[in-house]
C-alpha cells in the first residue's frame, strides 16, 4: 500500500477514526493491528522476518532486565559488612551476563538482515574470486525478497537492545506494545529510525484527539505529497534516462552533470517527502516522530550535510558506532603510540580520521549490497577525514588570503562547493555500476557541451521531460527553495499560517491540494509507489 495512494489515505482515515473512538487503553492495539495489516500488503511471507526480529529483541530485552533486577535484589540482600570488592565482583558478573545476552541478540538481529540483504552479494563476489583462479565454484544464489523496511526496523531493534543493555531505560514488559514500536506503519517504509525512549513510549500512551495535531499533520503530509509527486516523480524520467545502463555511453559530461542535478533533486524530494508523509500521518495520531531532514543542501561542509541528511541514521551511527569506535582500545592504542613518539598532532587526529572510514563504510553498506555503495561510503569518509586532517592548513590559507568567512558570499561559496563535492557521491550511487560512475565523473570535467548548457540544441527536452513538465518542475523548485530559505531563517511556516485569517489559510490549503492533484505524477510511465529508500 503506497503512501501516495488514495488507498493509504482511506486507510489512515479509517485507522484514525477507530483509534480515537475506542477506549484509550486499546489505542495501541488499534495501531498494532493497523501496522500488521499495512505490512501484509507487502507480502505474507515477509511478515515472518519482522516477527522474528521482534521476538528476538523483546525476549533478549526482558532477559537483560531480569538479570539487572536480580542484581538489585542480590545487592539489597548483601550483609552490611560486605566490602566494596564483593559488590564490584557481583556487578562485574552481572554486566558480563548482560553483555553476552546483548551481543548474542544483536548478532541474531543483524544476521537476519545480513542473510536477507547481503548474502547473495557475498556469494557473487566469492564466485568472482574463484573465477580469477580459474575455478568455477558456482555457489548458488538464494532467492529471497528483501522485506519491506528491514534495515530500518533492524536498526531500531539493535538500538533498543544496546540501550537496555546499558541500563538507559527498562525493557518493555508488554510484547504487543513493543511489537508496535518495531512495526508502526507510518515509519516502516523508510523511517525515520526511532528510539524506544522517545517514540516507543509515545506509542504506549493514551492520546486525546487534538485538532492542531490533526491539522498540522495533514499540512505536513500535503507538503510531502508536493515534494514527492510534483517534484521527485517529475524528475524521475530524466534521471532514469541519463543513468540508464543501456544508454549512458551516448551522453556527454554536461548531460551527466544535468542528470546529477536532477537526481540530487529527486532523491531529496523523494526521501524527505516520504518522511513528511510519515511524520504527518503519525502526528494526526498524536505521535511526534523525530525530524529526519534539515535542509541539507544548505550545508557548508560534508560533515554538516550528514548532520542534516537522514538525521536519525546519523544519530544512530554516532551513538552506537562512532563514539564506541573512537573510544575503543585499538584506536586509543594507535593514538597512544603516536603520542609516545612525540607526534601529538597526529595522535590527536587518529580517532577523527579512522572512525569516519568505519562509520561511512557501514553507511554505504546499509544503503545497498553493491560495490558502488561501498565506494559511496568511502568517498564521503575520505572527504570528512581529509577536512579534519587538513583543517589547520585551510585555516592558514584563509588567513593568508585574507578571506572574510563571515560574509554571505563565503557562505554561498561553501554551500555550492559542498553540493558539487557531494554530487560525485550522488553519481556513485545512481550510476549502473562503479565503472560507469567513474566514466561519468571524468566526462563532466572533460566533455563540456555549451550548446546543451545554454539550451541551443534542445536536447534537454529529449531526456524524459518535455517543455511543459520542465516548466512545472522549475516553478515547483522555486517554491521549494523559497520555503526552504524561509525555514532556514527560523520561520515556522505551519505555525505562521495558523495565525492567518481563515479565508487566507483555506485558500493556501486548497491551492496546495489542487497543485498536487493536477500536477502530481500518476501516469503509467512511473509507479509513484516506489520510494527510493523503500528498498533500503
């Protein structure tokens, strides 16, 4: 059931009606039933995977909580004369038990994800390696359909296990409420990646109907429909044409650059539009989901971009990967080695340079089972690590050139520079394969077509978007840019609109609705149900 379909809107209205009519203590049950009904639309067989992850995570959480509760009970029973060493030994044994349960359950959850999503990729590469040594292994590939949202709910489940193991909060006692956290239907397609102590607690609470929540939620969904159906789906034909595995060699560097711009626009509006729909639907039910985008294309550096793009994935990686790796014994030992050699500056840089490569490698693999995604991750890691390592050099260069970094022109330069640097990573992801991506990037710098750039040859309208649709796309992007600039200045548009006269407010609502209905892409050329991140 696609978020952009009328069927989903009808489903959401029905769920909301039942949700607010039933006794409030049963609201969680309504959402759980709705979530599993929604998930069943993706395929009956896929339900086994999410149920398996839910049960593993729930039981492991309860076991860790039981171990911790027993520890508190044993601690209370210790005689008063028990020394500090006895208490420390007891605590050490308990922590070891919890770590074993935590490690085992995280591995089990991760194993489900790895087998389903990455096993065939591994088998293909093993076959390739054997072929290099003239041995035809022919390891058979496994035909498994990747379940809807498996990367998202697996990461949420692993985060829950790590938090419970750390004692950040108590494990959920109610299986049904925990199952709802894992499967909540607005977030199951493409996130955000929620935390249990935030969203999970909200899902278990009772919610009264709130007109403002319903209104603001509907507005956010409408904005998401605009981004997804008017912009992203309109840019799609040009992207698919330029990056086609069969035709990409027919084009020059200027066309590839245009394709990069179109894909940057498409993927942002597709993903952020889908998140807006999810957050809006949840808000209508009284649930506040975390923000996942903060106008990333206004970032002045790649590091800032990753703090603004897919915010919940970045936060997950920082807490559960970045800081643990940075503070791990191997990294601290390397840092200590350089410090002992008297190279304090290198010792200081080691954690900030090594850690991004591990984090972005995982981010790349998370995006897909392909070498181009690994290249995407390592490319971003190289940029981030280089920025950290060369920061003193850049600072001296700026001082020497007497550049005023507090000016609007410098900000614009940094934004454009960051966007173009990230454009290479966009090509790495969207190109048919790594070889094609390298060809495209090289062509951008070596094959400049001024006739195409200035529109003299009209080829821009032969790439899947005719003049009418290009005009609609151009106007829609201006609207998106204007709204983004206003939001960047701190203006809260939904709240500001709510303060306007009723006639003006409803005129804006109706115009927005008409724009989506009239200019949204519904045609047979493209299935608007296919969100890009739905496959992740």
